[in-house]
């Protein structure tokens, strides 16, 4: 994939999302876009990402039998059905339903990537599928946006995911990807192993989010009159 060598940009945080152009991948490994892959695997009807909590409650009224999922500072938003934890959500609670999703980082990237020609989401659990989708689309410009912690501080897991996708596009897949992902336990994912924070960051979330290349699909963001829809494609 030499044609991509000088056309892949790795950008960072909310400011990076604002700068993104071309086919843009909004990356949030812990946990937003890992969770969305699991949600589609659980059989949700559709996911509607929103930036503001108030907007989420508005959509809840618009879409009957919808489920509110989201966090601020990692903690479940007050009045929501679930936080951002893939290990907590049960398939029978979301199957066939519309999920309204808002987070501190991932969904903020979506709403700020206004200059992108196309937006998909990315995480380790579908990284190879993301790369294959990009190769199929064959865009002139690719922007890989690492959303980090709260969209304001870099996160090693997002940087690694971007680097991994870029390496696949360039035909030089990272040879040590498995070890580097495992190392996130001690450098990036430590909070999932804090006994005092298991109510917010359960350890099982970490293991679910690092199961790289588990899902063979991508999630594309479409804009409709009443907001964004994150669709499995």
C-alpha cells in the first residue's frame, strides 16, 4: 500500500478531530468504540452517537424503547441505563433496540470531525477490519484520530491502535503488536486493575477491549437530519 505512505495522518484529541480530513477514523479503545462493536455483536438495531448529555435525553424521548449509554469521567451519566462498560451490558437488554451513546472522548471526536469526507470508528477489536475497509475505499487522505483521555490527554492504547492500522496500510504490520497490547495492562490500562475503581472500570472491560481483530466489521458514521447514526458495515 505504498500509495498511502505520505497520505496517512495521525492526529490527536479533540483538536485533531477538528483538523481531520479525508477518510477519518475516530479511535477510542478504552472504551467507546470497542463497546460499540460489542453492542452490534449483541444485536442492537442502531447506535446514535451524540456529544451532549442533554441531547441524549432529547433523543431518548424521540426514539421509543431506546437505551441510554454513556459516561463522563468514566462514570455512568446520571439517569442513564448503562455506563460505557462492555462487560456490564447484557445482550437481552439492548438487542433490537436503538442505543443513544455519549462519551467524554469518542463521540466528541465524531461531532468535531466536521471537515472529514467520511467517518468510521476504530478500536483494537476491529483494527484489521478498519484497515481493510480503508484499502477498499482507497481514499487519497486518511486521518487517524487518537481521542485519548477525555479528548484532552493522550492515551497509549489509542496511539498504538493508530500505529497498528497505519502499519497494516503500509504493508508492514507491527510484528510485536501482541506484546505491546499486553503491555497496556501496565501502561495505559492500569485503572482497570485498581480494586477501588472496579465499579467504574471493571477489569473485564480491559480484557474485552484488547481482544484485537475480534470483529470483521467497521462502524461508519452517517449524518441524518436529526443527527448521527453509527452503522455496522
